[in-house]
C-alpha cells in the first residue's frame, strides 16, 4: 500500500526546512561584515538619502547605480531607519537570494515534474558560496538582476513572451550585466519563439523604473544615460574577473577593448546564424543550454569585467547540472573559479581563468545547435 501524500510530505519536509534554516544562519553570521563597497558606497548612499529628506534625495546624482536599487535604499533609510543600517541595506539582496532560488526551482521543475530534484536545486542556490558571499558578506545586489534573468528563461521555456521580456527589463533596470542573457533572446527571435513587437517592453520597463527619480527632480536624460556614464568609470581590462584578460597587460587596453568587443559580437552573430539555420527544435533543454553558454561566454570574453559578473553563470551552471546530470562537474568548476576570484588574490585570477576557459570551451563545443555533429544528451 502506497504512503499517503500528506505522510510523504511530512517525511520529506525536514530536509528543505533544515537547509533553509542553515542558510539563514550562515547569512546572519555573515551579516555584520562591512565590505569595501559597503563602506565607500552603500553606507554613504544610505546616509546621503537620510540626510536629504528621503525621496527628495533622488533628485541628486550621488550614486552610480540606477534608481531601481536606490529606491530600496530610500525605503531602508526612511521606513526602516530604526533597523541596524547594515541589515536594512543587505535585506533586499538576501531576500532575492531566495526569490532567485524559487525561480531556479520552477525551472528545474519543468524538467523534473516529479521527485525531489527541484527542491535540491532551490537548496543548491541558497547554499551556494558565491550567493552567500555576494549578498550577506558584500551587500551586493547581483541576486536581484540574476533573478530577473532566471525568471526570463523560465517564462521563455513555458512560452510566455510578455512576462519573459518584462523580467529581462527589470533585470536591466538594476544592472547592465543582465545583457549577458541577450544572445538567448536573439537566438529565440531568429527562430520565431519571440515576436519582435514585444521587444519594446524592455526599454519601456527601464523608463518606468526611472520615472520616480525623474518626478523627484533628477533630469530624465541623465537617468536614461546612466549606463553610458558607467562605461567610463573603469579602465582596467579585468577587475578581479577570472577571464581571458587576466593574461593581457592593461597597457594594451586601448587596443584590447575594441578587439574584445568585436570578437564577442562576431562570435554571437555566428552562433545566431548557426542556430537560425539549424533544423533542431529549441527544446526546453536547449534553451537552458544556450542560457548557460551565454552567461559564461559573455563575462569571459568581454573586457572590463568584475569578479561578480560571473554571478549569473554561478546560478545557471547549477540549473544546467539538473538538466544535464552528466555535466555535474560544470557547476563545481564554475563555482570554485568564481568563489576564488571573490577572495581578491591576484594569482587566483590567473590560475582559475584557465579551468574556467576550458569549461566554457567544453560547454560551447558540445552545443548541438552550434555544432550539430555533437549530441547533447537530455537525460
């Protein structure tokens, strides 16, 4: 006689709960840490908002982040002013650790509608070292835009274009690095999985996101050009990112940057042509495969990347392993390389750029949409 559904639930219930409790405990332990970014940016922005009337402070150009994130700091500095500052600042990013894990769960559930694997995917995300390090130790918000990217892929997989592009627009509203998933949108558009007339939703979401700051008094043209100003802030070829540019001296920056951008663009266009000509169906597995390939390729080949820019690859590599269990070693390599880059030791950047490069090569070379002679196993 089979066990009733409620008894099965009670039997399995402790495992995810213990995992969630343990992840919350780790975050609580990490919470007091004040990173360099926290001391020199986040805490100062919080103080500026508190000293300039809360919402009224948004009319000033005091931060190099988009307004979408500054709205949270405004809430933290006003409505949560009685809370410890460091908790109020980090709370949003920590919350999105779990929202991101939820969408990872949903995405894995599409592949495994029965069983415990989606739960394990959720736990894998919230217990990932770089996820904990990013939000709880550093107070960074990479979990927010990455959540938008995972949600985008999830909605694309269930053929809901509007929520997918809105999710991507929300991600772009927080960080320009959301563009790492853009090649997938291009590929799906070429295969008519996305209608061209939905793409204006992306800039529309961004415009809506900056309107409160514009209402507060900040010039709209300035708000619309935030990312163009950010592009000029950093001139180093790689800022602790374990990528190709660890092996190119910064003296060659003026040459390497345009060459890197050109090569990246040409490679993506060549992939787009291969996928456009391919007769293979864009199945659920192949979309996840393309997403993983895209978020790993972009920060590895683009110049001026930071250590944190492999964060989407950290998340998608975990999801990738649940879709392709014979590639379980991929998230292990990606997580290790990404984590050691967080430690800030120069020799680690160079060393771990090598296995990360080989992993990228393997993932790309075995993508049957680009190299049809290879077979991507879907078990």
